[in-house]
């Protein structure tokens, strides 16, 4: 986190450097396993209740390395698998202590489930209790090295990770039925080709080409259709516990985060040229990175009904219906596509000015350009004077310096001083939110019923839920068609980037002193400073500039 090498770019927080294993002339292999078996775990859960679900971790793998051509070409490959099982507890009530913990009695819980099955189409599969939750992960690493000749070494590495986290996606309500939980599939693959060339007795060049692919996919669980259905959120579910009225919130149906998916391709080309003299080591390089992102943002797009109490829940009388609606039903047109180009050049020197005093100083220049942006909304501009089509492009100058002073080169007293500027990388949600919620792609439904209003019954019939129908055909859920009703206001949630939006930048510095008493004992004093600027944050422009009152 306090390394000031200019070859490290677009990482304001820190970087991790790894050294990977390569093959040799000798064929070698290994295998391993790690077992935390269910029978080694306690038979009771953390509450002291008898446990019936699997609680285990099994990790195993193998590696193999050797020569394809002796002294010229070598390979290494490894595989690692992890299977994790643990209980998922959903209003798992066994005794009075559990009722207090969940603010819910078994009688109230059972009544909720009866209504959910009779009127909302919830399956006969258990919805409360303890369930098996399983996550499986595979990681494969492969490396090939080819000594082309005495001065050129070509290396290829590939790192593949695939993770399936079933029932790993919950929602915001205090208690979510089993059917609410979604699955998450994550996959990433990084392929790197490196050519290291010795150009002479003083110079070396390292050329790298990398492709990174990432996938993050959130899906409804097995009990719901792939397109998901609205949520039914029942608030103020009352239970009498020890003479007091306890309340909680229970949810059935879909959930806010699925379905959504993110597909990303990153192509990066880096070249570092190293030139060494008797006194100074120089580094020159460039870094080009192109990113293509293809996203389907699904948060809040399936709709949600709010109910107050079990009686209204049973009577199919919601108090509110809210949904972010895509105006174009074609899911391909609902996707957000982004293209980003990051370009950097840098130079650095490293030298000893006098005995024990080492100086490293350099300069890095980075430019980030986001080619895609939100559409222009004339309405937002007319009403608020704000543009929804602000782009993002930032050029950053980043000087860096690091001093290491080993007093008299005796390795007993060492002083380190460093500081520099680091361009970071903006959270991609900043652009996704801007492009989805620019006022042209989506609109908001927010219908709150007033029982005293003369059109209450009309509005209730307009949004009265029919979950059995939604389960058969999710497109029947109240959506864009409601805007045809004159009593329904067409709202828009607007997320926009400011005209002065920039890529975040980090200013860092450190100072440390270490004294070695001997090989086993040392004392260090260190101080670190980090200052972030241009951080991504929300500002609510619907609020007045001056508050109506102050506390």
C-alpha cells in the first residue's frame, strides 16, 4: 500500500504482486486434501439447538509440472476445488428464545405461510427452518515457458476461477422465505502472455499482453421463474411474546438483485524497458487498457408490494406498489454497454546518492476516457438545469518518490520516506446508474393508496396482486401499462454524473524508522497518510439549497 513504483497504475488502494511457479526439467507432481468433516463439527448450532444440516468444508487439488522440451520449454498446472456446506436459517424457531430473537411466534409464522400458499402461490416446499446451503469453487492455474533463444523468454499464464454460490443472495427484509433466496454464478479468467528480452548488457525489455474476462450473474432460485416476480413485503407482522407486542417484516416472491448480470472484457498491453548504468537504473514504459462492459441492471425492476399486517396481506390489500420499469420491453435494449480506454506512460530512476542512501523517483501520466454516457433528458434540463449526458475523461499527473536510508550501510538503522499521487479507477456503477437512470430508459411507479381517497377502490383494483399469475407469466405483473391510467403519475429516478466528475485520485505518504538490535529483535515507528479526492458519492439535487430549519 506504500510502494511508489510508477509501474503500478490505477490502484489507489494498493497492489498485490505474486510470483507463480514454473515447471523444471524434472517431472514432478503433488496432491493435497483438507477435510473439515460434518462429524467433526458440533452437533449443535450457535444457539444450542440440535443441528440437522451439513456443516463441512472439503478442499482438494493437484499440481503437475515438467519439461515439454528439455532446457527449452516447461509447463506447470494446478487445480484446486473447494466444496463448502453450511446451514441457512430462516425463522428457524424451536423455543421461546428463538421467538424473541425473530420477534415472531410459530403461530404467526404458520399463519403467514398458510396465507402465502393459499393466496400467493407459494409452493409446498418448506419455507422456514434450516436448509442446506452449498457453495462450490474451482480454480485452475496453468503456465508455459519457452526459452526461444539465449535472450528471449516467452511465458504464458492462465488463471481460471469458477464459483457457484447457491442460495447465496438474500434481500433486505428481516425474514425472507426460502423462495426469495437467489443463486450467484461468478467466473473469471485471466490470460497473460509475457515476452522478456535481453537487448544488451545494460538493457532489458518486458512486453505483456493480458485478456481478462469476468462474469457475475445473479439468478432467482429454483422456485421462481427466470425473469423473477414482484416481492410481497409484509410489514408490522405482530406476535404476542411474553405479554408484549413484537413486530417484524416478512417477504415472499422475488428479490431486488435478480436477475442481473455483468459481462466484462479487459485487454491490456504493457511494455517496460529497463536500462541500467553503473550508477542509475532507469525504467520507461507505457500501459494501455481497453475495457468493454455489458450489463443488465436488475435492481428494483421486478416491483414490490407493501402490506401492513397479516389481515391486509390476507385480504390482498397492499398499501403501496413500487417498481422501476424499463420502457422498452426488449431485454437486449435494456442492457448498458460501456467502452473505456485507459492510457499511461511513465519514467523512473533508482540510484544511490551516497553510502546507504537510495533514491527512487518517477513520474506517471494517466488518461481515462469513458466513451459512453447517458442520454440527454430535455425535461431534466428544463426543470433543473442539469444535463444527464455528462461524459467522463480525466488526465492525471502523478509524481512519486521513495527514499531508503540505511545509515552507513550497516543494516541496523533504516529510515524510509515516501510519497506520491495515484490515479484510481471509478466504480463502474457510477456510469451504469447514470445510463440506466437518465430519464429515457426507465420510469418509476410509486403508488401509495389512501383509504380516505374517493378513488381508493379503483386504485386498489388497479394494483391488487395476483401472484399465481405472476408465477406463470412474470410479464403480467403491473408495469408500463399503468402509465396509461390518468391517475398514475409517471415519475423518473435520475442518477447523473456532475459536469466536473473526475476519476478518483489518492495522495499517499509514509515515514518509518526501524532499529535492529539483533537478528531477532527490532523496533519500528511508522506513520502513514492517505488523502482521497474526487470520490464517487450521491448528492440529492431535489433538496433545496438552503434548509428550511436547522437543528
